[in-house]
C-alpha cells in the first residue's frame, strides 16, 4: 500500500506524546500545632453540626464573617481557631 503524496511516514506513525514525568508538588506536612488546631476545630464543628456533609461544607467554604475558609484560618493560627470557634458558638445561639 502506498502513502498518499506529501505524508511523512515518520509523522503518521508517531505515537501521541504523553505527559511523562512530573514532579509532585505536595504541600509540606502540618506541624504538630497545626494538627492540634485542625483536630480541635473538627471536634467543635462535629458537635455543632452532628453530620459529616454540612460540617465538611462549612469547613471548606469561604465564610463572609471570617473573610476566608474556616479550616484554613484555624490551621494558620490560634487566633484563627478562636474566630472560627466563636462563629460556631454564635451559630449555635441563633439556632
């Protein structure tokens, strides 16, 4: 069988390029203090919501009163954890 005119056989039979090796960019592991704050927040959120789905949604969704995501704020500092816990307390009082 003959190739159509103008077709380079090397190009026509070349396999598509794959992504190949990519370096992983995993975030650094949490410090013990960050892990403690994360654990404290999850326990407080669990007590407030009592169910996984709304708790996860709250922790990972930006909240206007906090100007950020509750989980990230709590992991960053003790002050952030206190702000998020205070919001949970206020939400409990309103309910």
